């Protein structure tokens, strides 16, 4: 008889067979899950969604309770982003700021190789967990490479059931990391292509704006607004050099507390915009509000972190302006991938501005040539004909017997004579050369206001109305310039003002200068010698000086004089 296999042995074989079938089925299911995860990750093109799907897929594949993806920052030593799975928003808020790359995480940054641990706390590089952090025991870490660069690491902890992570888990996550690297690279390329398209569209929009006749201030605002939108910046400032000083002035401010920054004058040393202007190259910082190198000027960047300043145009080797962009604290730093297109956009925008200035100069030249032609025609044609008409009327008046008619003709001759004088005055104004224009009252007032900016720390608001260069007598104009300089000096030294408004008008029969600030006002026992000088200047030309408290606080000075 054939020997029979004992029943117990048969049961053991069947159990082993079932276990192998289950293992093969589990391997098949895991392979299917891995393929699905790879396909899911590869379908995404948005980088944020790609990173999130990688973390979620990793946690599912190895049945981990917690999973995270740490992105290595530009310095190559710390983590700039940290995405987690398994923690609620409340738990994350209680834990506090995300890890920066110390302890076990720093060990992986320094040695980017897979790491499996049965007990996190037993590793010599473990620093423990911060307060309110859930306990974690088992650990699996795998680097994620994008081409030859270590992009970041996948971290998985606490396999469900209390088991340790096995070699198969490490193989699965390593395979996912390879697919993740390809997906991240594709998402980066897509993001870069989209960003480049937006930069090109913004450049074309700026060119169209210039060709359509927009002013320089409008184009500057468009440049700053588009750069802010494309880079996701919270703040965008355009600063320009203050002539004959080592300082820059904020000509345009967008975002955050823009009113406090507009017109602010800060030295080159100690400011990011100043550094970009001094070096002629982009300047960056990871913490605009807290960087100890950037302490110039009043505190104005609270809540802001990563920032970049890029030069905006050059003339004779000197930077003509600087564009500053800043993100909120905790947001990603500006990378070389972003700064490169930004510099190109700034150069293109600056070139467009320069071309607009050249076009403006050409239009100004054409206007001056046209004025010269008009002045020549008035002199050679109109004046000669009017003069001849006056001579004819004057000679004809002798033959008019009626006294009333004779008087009317003589009055008409007088009117023609006055008309000739007006035309000659107009011709003189049309043919005034640049040196006369530079010495005009308008130009002198602008110069005094610009010279006061460094002392005030901001740019005063200036408005002018009327024929200041022609109607205001030279003696009165000299007094106006002196009074304005004294008033702005007083505001800078004593008022502690944050805003100064200057208005100059030549309307009717008087010229009126108004200087108003929002400072502390004039103290009762303060020195009055400067104010007495202003009053004496007004009296010397038959004018007046009025000094009063402004409606919204501060001081309002009104100095006026007759035009006669």
C-alpha cells in the first residue's frame, strides 16, 4: 500500500500554500497600488498638488499613520517647505513652526540615503519632539531626487499595527520617490513655462501702454503690479536715486502699508534696494523684516520675509531705479528660477521706459520747433500787418471831421499798439531758451522741494497753478523761494511731520504759497526768529503771512504777495 501523508502534515502544507498565495496576492495588490500612485502623481502639473499627492500616496503604500515631505531650501542645509499627512490643522497649529532640518531630518539632508529605524529616540541624531507633538516610534526616510539634485525627503512614521518598516516598504517608497522626482521636474518645467508666458505678456502690455501714451508713473505702476502678481509678492516698491546723495526715494509703493512707504528716503547702506543699486545686481534676503543688515530707515516691513530687489535700468553705468518685491513671512524664498526671468523683465521694462523718454524728448523738440515757427510767423507777418494798419488809421484820423469818430479811430490805434505789445511778449515767451526756463520760479520751487526730501525723510506733495514764470516779478519770486526753503526746513527740524503739502498759485492779482504739515505744531515758547523773517519778507513786497493750526493737526503757513 502507498504510504499516506499524515493529516497534520497536509494541513501544514495547505496553510503554507495559502500563505504564499496571500503573499503573492498582497505583492500583486501592492504593485497595483504603486502603479496607481505613480500614475496619480504623474497626472498632476501643479507643483503644490504634485507634492501633496506624493505624501498621500506614500502613506497609503506602506500603511503609515504619519507622512511628510520636506523640501530643501536654496541654502541646501534647511527645509523651506514641510507638507504633512496624518495631522489635523489644530494639531499642526499647536506644534508650531514646521521643522527646519535638525535632528534626524538634518541627518538625512547631510546624508541623502534611505534610513529605517525601529525606534526614533534611540538614534544618536534624535533631538526629541517639540511640545504638543504626537509620539512617534518607527521611521522610514527616503530622498527624492530631481535629476541630479536632492529636492527633499519623504518621511514616514508609525506603521499601523505597531510593526517595523521592512525592506519591501523601503523599496516601494524608493520607487515612488523616483516617479515623484520625474513628476516634480515636469511640474517645475510646466510652471516655468507658464511663468515665462506671463512675463512675456506683461512685457507686451507695458510696451502697448507706452505706445498708447501712458505717463511714466502709470507705466511704473503697471510694471510693479505685474511683477507683484506673477511672483506672488505681498509688496512691490520702485525706488529711484536722490540726486547728489547716497540715498534712494520710494517713488511707487504697492501693497502692505503703502502710504507709510511712499516718498520715504533711505540710505543705500542698510537697505535691500540700496544694495541692488550699489552693486547693480539682484539682492535677496530670506527675512526682510528681521535681517540685521537691513536696518536703515523706519520700521516698515513687519510680517514680511523673503524679498528680492532688482535694478531697473542703467544710464552711464548707474542704476536708474530699483524694483523691490517681498513675500509674507513663512512663504518660499525667491529662487534663481524666479529671479532670472524677473531680471529680464526689469531690463525690458527699463528699456521701454527709456524709449518712451526718448520719444518724449523728440516730441518736445518738435514742439519747440513748431513754437519757433509760430513766433517767426507772428513777428514777420502779423505784427507787420497790424503795425501798417495802425499807421493807416492814424494818418486817416486827420481827415475825419467828426470829433467822436476821430476819437474812436485813435482808440483803435491804441488798441492795435497794445495788441502788438502782447504779441511781442508772447513771441519772447515762445523763444525763451532752456537757461531761462531753468531759472524760472517753477523749476526753483521743484528744486527746493527735492532738496528737502533727505531732511524730511519723505517727498512733500507739490502742486502749482498759474503763470508762475511770467506773471510773478523776479523780486517776489526770490522771496517765494526763500520762504519755501525756510518753511520746509522748519518742518524737518521741529514738526516731526509724516506729511507735508506745498501749494503755489499765481491767480488773480496775488501769488500765494501754502505749506501745511501734520506735525506737532508750533510750541508757545518756541523761537520765532525764522517766522519774523518770513513776515518781514512779506511786508517788504506788500504781502502778508498767516500762521494757523491745520484742520487735521499740524501747522498751516500761508504767505502771499501782490503780482503788481
